[in-house]
């Protein structure tokens, strides 16, 4: 009995050692295959996209998406063969339970929904890497588009991971010209004609220095905000991506010119009735 017991222990140890060696060889083969695939991807698909007629943003989107799909496929093969070496009857499970049943059991239904929605996002060209978009309450720049998730880099630096199936409404702020709305707080008794004249003069002097401003400037004029603040509104349309800088430049120019002309400007949220003396 002792001899049989020792033989079984030796046999199990030998089998365990064989499986460990097989797993190590599999990991080595996986690493080499992954590097080879990425090398081939870099020197074939990536280069062909670089010479295509697609925009740079579109090329980045396709590169990241294909790269993500390639990684998913490689890791799926790795897990499948690793389970096979260990002795898990993956093929029998798939054949006995049915592919659809196993997929649902593993929670793959949501994954398939992510992939399908991501496919339509790509097909319809809803957004590309680098564009400024808004999805629900999240606003920022598209960092990456994958087959399962989309990554949005918020303006504060936060990186948001959004499952593609949760993307229902996309507001793309990088397609076409954007409006820059400048609200200058003024008192209700201010000389509006003088304010309009000063702003027009500033525009005539400085707009030529900023070719990113497209179309004529729209002087909306006096408005009252919901807070009760009395303002003088100016609308400019600029090429997308220049909104913040143009707002800062022209708000500063307008404010300095109005102060230099002797027009008193209240602080934000000053109620008009508070100016009565």
C-alpha cells in the first residue's frame, strides 16, 4: 500500500509539474505573440491609417479601437488555453450549456451590448479622440474609444470610464463653430449707447488680430439674468477649441475700455436697485 501511495503522489507531482511547465510555455508564447501582433499592427494597419484620407482624430480613434480589440482577442485565447491545460472542460461546458446560456451566465450580455453600441458609435462617427463632448453630466475631451468603454478626460483632469451601452445622448462640441457669450455686468443707469460704441470700437481694433473669430460680432445688448444681475451681452462665434481663450481676451478688453471711459462696473450678482443713492 505504501508503494502505491508513493506512486500516486509521485504521479500527481509529475502531472502538476507538467502543467506548470505548460503554463509557463503558454505565457512565453503569449508574450511573444502579443509583441509580434503589436509590431505587425504598428507597421501595417497604423501606417496605412496614417496615409488614409481620415482626419488625425479619426485615425487615433481607429488605432485605439483596433488595438483594444486585439488585446481582448489575445487575452481571451490565453484564458481559454490556460483553463484547458489546468483541466477545466471548457469545450464541454460550451457544448452542454449552450453558448448563449454561458454568455448570459458569465454576464457577457452587457459586454455584447457595449461592443454593439461601440460599433455604431464608430460607424456613425459620433465622436473622435481629442474632441470635446458631453455625455450626461460628464463633459471633457475624448481620451480613448474602446470596444467596451469610452474614456473621457474631464476639464479638471478626472478620467471617466463610461460603458458604451450607457451612452445614449452625445453632445459634440468640436464639430463646427462655437459661440462665446460675454456678459458684462453693468448698472441699470449706465449709458448703454456709450457702452455699445466702446465695444464696437474694441471689436474694430482687435478682431483682425484674432482670425479664429469667425463671422460678425452680435451685440445682444442689455439683459437681466435670473439672479437679477443687469448685464450687457456680446456674442462671438469662434473656431472650436478657442472658446476659453477668446472669452478671456475680449472680456478683459471690454472691461478695461469701459473702466477707462469712466463707466462704473458692479461686481457679479449686484442687484440693480442696490445702486440707488
